[in-house]
């Protein structure tokens, strides 16, 4: 029984971390809406959240990496792995270029940043690519998302509004 309870808790944790990362990413992709300070600090928090996401999924990463070139590995898992690798590389580029062009966060920490315009262009292109790759990533994980949200969000909320079932003894 205990492994099932642990799996449920891990899925809840993954759902919360992923929802937070998605919300942060969506806000961070619109710096004109949120302002540059929120964009930069939220992006730094997002980087930490993505590290947690990777750690929560580390067993899967190791397992698939070991079997990546095996004929027994399902095509969907291989595509998912490659897409995840592209997303990881893209996010590293986004974060690295974001740090280089920082106008608020690094200066507030007393770290000067160069004002290189080329980095800004790379940051913009990588961010645009990130939106597309993240959309594909979410699409590949859609069944897990729907099932986990149903199990851990929708059903508990619905159960709050259900009347308790009557006992047979009370009816006698």
C-alpha cells in the first residue's frame, strides 16, 4: 500500500511544481505586461523550479537515457526524450542569455551586466522557440495532465459538494 501512496504524493508534487513553472513561464514570456523586474526575478525562480522538475523526473531521465538506442524503446518515448532534451537546451539558452542581458536582477545584486544587443536577439529567439517546444511537451503529456488534474483537483472538489451517502442502518 505504501508505494501507491508515495506515487500519489509524487504526482501531486509534480503537478504543483509543473503548474507553478507553467504559470511563471507564461508571465515571464510577457515582460511588457509584468514589467522587467518581475520578468527577471520570476525567471530566476523559474530556473529553480525547473531544477526541481528535473529532479522529480530523474528516474525517468536515467531510465530512458540508458535505453535510448534500444530497439525495444517505444517511438513515443524516444520522441518525448528528444523533445525534452531540446526544451532543456532551449531553457538553458534562455536563462544564460537572460542573465547576460539582465538590467534589474543582477544590478540589484551588485553584479554588472554587459549590454550586448546580440544576446538580446538570441534570448528573444530562444524564448519564442521555448513557447513552441513547451506546447509540444504539454501535448505529449496531455493524458497525464488530464488524469492527474482529475484525480487530485477535480474529484476532491466535487467530493466536497457531494452529500454523504446514507448508511443502511440509518434507513432501517
